[in-house]
């Protein structure tokens, strides 16, 4: 999960900031790659390092 973009999560850090996880390609601190580390950002914040991951579900037959 780490290293592509920070991913917005459903949980909130506090009433004004959402949690982001996963680290971005420009981060050089290995601590950011830990799954236990979380960043924060207000919901309207935009940057090239925060986004979401697309998931493709495959139906079983």
C-alpha cells in the first residue's frame, strides 16, 4: 500500500480532519511506510500526493 499516493480513509482523526495512509512517491522517510503511521488532512484538501485506490472486483463463477 505504501509509496504511490496517500490514501483517504473512512476514519476521522478529529472532527475536522480525515486520516490518510500509505505514503506518497516523494516521501523519503521510511516511517511513513509503516501501516501504523497515519497522516491527516481536511476533507477539501487537494494535492498530487493524496488520492484513492481503485479496486477491480472479479465475480466468481
